C-alpha cells in the first residue's frame, strides 16, 4: 500500500473548529504528500449517504476519521459503508476516546484497519509514511493499532510531542476573513478529574511564548474576529498569562474576541487588574467549576475550595467587562438534586455570569467508568455515554435538570432576557432554578416550542399572567426585547402584538 498515486482524505464528521485545528495539524505534519491529501469537514447533520457518495466519487485509497464522543457513531457508519463499496480502501480512526482498549474496539468493528493512539501526531505521520513511502513497518509505528493475521495488535504509545516542534496548523490554509479560528498554546492538566480519561501531569507543555504572539498577530492581520484558545487551563503559568493577556489587548484593536479557559484557583490580583483594562467583548473566560459541593469535588479529584473560587469569579464578573461562563456537570457522585440546585442558584445569584451545564458522560477508561458500580451509574451503551441515572439522581431528576437548563439557555444565554426574568421571579418570589423549572413546565404543558426573541417575550408575558404580575413585567420584557432585536424589529413586533396563539 504505497505509491505516488495514492489519495488520502483527512475528515471529521462535525463542523467543530477544534476538529479543523487537529486536521490541519496532521496535514502540515505530512505536507510533503500535500498533492495526495485532502482535508474536509462535514456537518454533524449531513446525510450519511451524501457523505459516502462524496467519498466514493473522489476515489480515495485511505480515509482518516478524526473522531470524538459525538462524531464517532456517524464515522463508524460511514467507514462501514466505505468497506462495503471497496474493501481495499483503508480506514483510519484517530481520537483520544479510542486510547482505551483499542484492540477490543477493533475486534468489534472489523471495518477499521488502523487506530492512531495517544495525541495522534506522531502516529499519523508514521502511518502516512507507510502509505506513501512504504519504508516503515506497521509494527514500528508507535501508537498504532493494526491487524495482523486476523488479530488486533497494539504498539507502544509514543512520547508526548514537544509543542515547539509542531508546524503552524494554518500555514497552508486560507483563513483570511474567517469568523473564528481555534488555536492551542499548551497541553496537559495538573490534576485530571476522575471523569476524564487523560492523565495528570506535573507540568503542562507550553508553546514558546514568542510563537504564540506571532500566531495571534497573524490571526488578527487575517481579520479573524473570534480566537478560541483550546487549552484546558490557559492561566496555569501566571507570568506567561499576564504577558499574553497584555499582548492580546495590544494587538486586538478592540475588534477581536478571545475565548479562554481558566482555573479560578490560580487567578491573582494582577490578572484581574489586566482584565480591568479590557474593552467589552474582548475576552470570554470559562471557569470549569463542575460543582460547588465539597464531597462531590473530592470524589472527582477537584479538591479545591469552590466557594472561594466563585468569589474570585464573581469579582471578575463585577470588576471587568469580561464575559464570564461557569461550567457545571450534572450527575457527578454524591450530588443530589438539592445540592445541584443550590449550586446553580448561588452561581446565578453571583451576578452577570453565564452558566453552562453538561450532562455527565462516562468516558471509557476513566476512573468513574471503572467505578460505575460504586455509584450505581447507568449510562447509554453508545457514545457519548451519557449518564441516565445514579445512586444520587434518578432518570427524572437528570431530565429535570437538563430540561430546566435548556429553558435558561434559551431565555438568558441565547436571548438577553435576564432583566425580565429577574423581575418576574423576584415579584413571584421564586429562586432561579424554580423559575426556569416552572417556566419549562408551563411551556411543556402547552406544547410551546419557541426560538425567536419575539415569541420568547410573548411567553414571558403569558407566564407572568399566571403569577398575576403581568402589568409590571410587560415594561421590563419590552425593554429587554428592544435591546435584543433593535428598534426596527421591535416596531414590527408591536404591530403584530403580544398575544400567543395558545393564549385564552
């Protein structure tokens, strides 16, 4: 399997920016074969048959699928279809979710020829050398799982890559005018959580700071508006963080929006002072608190003082123009419904902070997955492995949390009705979670499926009527709506009126 006429496709079956970053990096590492390689991304909602026909039409000799928990099922279906059409096409799967028991996975999926383990770069490079040159044997490629005499074989994993040795992922990509780009400046976490399948490291690996500055400057010059730094913990080295934040402020010209993940535990006053100098919209910072419950945090190896961290996050939210997001996980050990609601309410009450709630996924190979019996976890059998119930949350409780969050996300995060929501719940003497849960029940009982800001305003007023506070609420709702859609659309809304079809 080698030669100058071979054609290889690097593909992801989602439209995520992180997938583009990883695919472009693989491409640059194998740039000597550029004439024979193609990089493509398909939407997660793309039709399987359309994708399969596209791949068949282009007559690839090998297809490399970059997968995660959300795209792997679709990727497996396409790979199976490829093999049915032409069994000679080589199928390659790359993704950290496959690091756990790859031989077992290959045994259950006979249409997979190779799995690249570890972080992927070194293994993919060796595999492309095998495909195009043939001067390396499968057994010599570190991090490769392959088939031999009907058995799945796993080679030793390679050492972690030194980031400074990697090429610039977008060197040969046309990115001028792209709205968003994803970028990586470090890898590794010091304290990996038990729900994660990655290992803790004493010191994360960092890209040399001058390289980071050069690349950020290039993105700005190319007109990129949103730069997503995918590092798990951007601020683990505070001196480096201070320097990079100041540089971002210097080059952004208030036209670039940087998205970062930070650990509130290592935020210092100097970092907050730097953020104070940022204009509105320059930074969005996500803090992955996961929970405020001490017993829960201890169980998942997040042994920090979450309430102290929340105070720091609240200070950033109040003292700066930074958009702050706090991420929680529903379904963690020992966190019952009462504790989760208490945490949600505390964060909501801390000020202008967006809340992001994710349903726990049992990642294969993680400590939580290995100990699932201890916590009576029941999860979906297919990826992404969402937890359905546990000893602490029954199925209805998890469904209630996620349904309530969906209403919060629609009314507050997607559309800016925070002022109206707070007015109604204050007048109705309702806690944040109770308000959104009651609103969810109201909408569900009436089969209301709304998306537009105008219909959300109508629903809020109709809901306020059930609490007998519609007169005071209408003015606040109207203000939020006008701020959200502008005077022209608001004028058109007034002509249509406030009445919902479901109104009595």
